[in-house]
């Protein structure tokens, strides 16, 4: 298997964009969410491109695919946390829809 340069992968770049967006989103959350929802959203967002990058170091496509699946799991987890943030009115409907669309693209 030819190893990928993760920095050139569109999915990795989109994951990095999602991290930036996540940090923007959580700035306005209540303080009591700092160690709960804020922490969870950030960890999920960081995990998405991190797993992609780690997967590119693997020698076989099978292993690479496993890391992509882990990344997908983090994306679903992030979307769930986003739904919670929206249901608690921490983010607007417009922002929610923008982010939901972005995660579905990933």
C-alpha cells in the first residue's frame, strides 16, 4: 500500500476546519459545560482528523480503513453532541444546520 500524505487529503482538511468551527461554537457555551459538553465536542472534533492522520501511517489498506472507521465514529459522536447543544439552545438553528451539513460531508 502506498502511504498517503494526510495533509493533502480533503477529508483531513475538512476535519481540521471542523476543529476551528468547534472552538468558535463552544466559546459561547455556559461555564458549567466547560468540562462536559465543551470538552466532549472538542475531543470528538480533534479525533476526526487525528485518526485519519494516524491511519495514513499504517502499512495496509485494511488498517487504514479501520482508522477511517474510527474517524467516522468520532464524527457521529460529534454530531450527537451538536444535537444536544442545539436542543439546549446553546447554538442557533442556522448554526446547527451549517455544522450538521459539514459533518455529513465528512
